[in-house]
């Protein structure tokens, strides 16, 4: 992990996401930050730890998950450049409500909470974009609840494959960074069940498997399984 304190706006590097450049709008937001590089596999923060900052993903790919038991976890989502993490810290949540781990080498900006609040108050466009991202996350979480409550294992895995194969993730080829256990934790099934259903999908020519790579061949059939199984 490499830690680099940023002290003036002349040293700003381009920060992608949030319309590519919106975090640059507010000078205080950029000054009151620490930029950190995390290596693949490193933990950014752990569920239950103190949360003094909002985090902004500059580069990389981050796995978001919650601990559901001593040695069990449920993967919630993936964060990419332009995404904020630990956003609840702005609203009085002093503990991280989930954990985050770098799936590839990643650069993260740790932003002081008060600076982030000031940026949102002074820049309606930034506030609207962040609200939009939060809405999409809420929609995804509601879909996850539905999956857990009503779907069989085959449907759960299909829903996870659909989420992980959306356009933004295809550019990253995210399956190269995910183990079969990771995939199982997205679907809330065992690794053995995930592997078995993947092989079934391959036989049905819905997916193509090659090493860790998963290529979706029949998106429509995958969506049917997600809705009916």
C-alpha cells in the first residue's frame, strides 16, 4: 500500500468517473485528501471499523462484501473508477457497514467528510450524479433481496452472471479477477453449486468457460432463467 498526501491543486491528476472530472470542480475536495495505492488482494477497510473518510476510486476494481458469519461472506457489488465508497460516513455512520478489497492494483482517494459535504452543497451537478449512483446501487440491492428470498440456486447464479456481465464490467473482463468462490458469494450459493450450474450453462450453450473467463453466449436465456428459476 502506497500512501501519498495531496497538498495542492497544482498536483492534481485526472480523476475519472462522476462525469470524468466533477471531483476536480471543488478545490477543497482535492486538497483535503490522501491518495493511496492498494495492491491486488489488499483490504481497503473492514466492516465494523471506524470510518473517518469517504473513498473515491481513481483506478482499479474493488469488491464490496459483507460478513455474514465467522467464515462466510456475501459479495454485494463491484466498484470501478468514479465510484464513491463509505458514503454513509457523511450521514453520521461512524463504522463501515461493509468491507472492501482490491481485485486488481487500485488507486483510492481518501476524502475528508466535511470537504465532501461542502462539495455536494456547492455543486448541484455533482450531488445529482452521486444521487444517481446511489439510486442504481439501491436498485441493485433490492434485486439481491429478491434473489435471496424467491429464487432457486440456478436463478441466483444467472442473476449474478447478468450483473457481472453488464457493459461497464465487460470492459474490465471482471471474471479474470474473480474466483469461483467469489462468484458463488455473489449468488449466495456454495462454490460447488456455482461450479455445477456453470457446467450446466455451458452444456446448454448459454456460457463459454475457459479457465477463469466466462463469456455469455445467450443473454436472453440467462435472463429467462433469472426470472423463472
